[in-house]
């Protein structure tokens, strides 16, 4: 099954759900899956050495914030 077919299937299932509790559970499961994927990606990046120091991160964060302020 391709990605688009899976998306459509999920959308159909969400549209068929009528109880708030079911929708809330679906939302929690999706959020958990997204966090797990991000954690796995982070671990792979660490294994590859794709990391930066806290100081580098802080500087990048400051640059990003300055750009956001001027936009």
C-alpha cells in the first residue's frame, strides 16, 4: 500500500469516528508515534556524529531568533 492510500484510509477512519474519546485516543497515538520517530531520527543522527555543542546550539538559536524578530 502506498503512502497516499494509507493517508486516505486514515482520513476515512477519522471521519467515521463519532465519539470524542475515540478521536482523542487517535490523536494521542499519532502524537506518540511522531515523538518516537523523532527520537529514532535523533539517535541515528547522534550515531552518525551529526551533533553540535550546547554553545553552537545556543548561537544558532540566537541567530534564528534575530531573524524571526526582523521578519
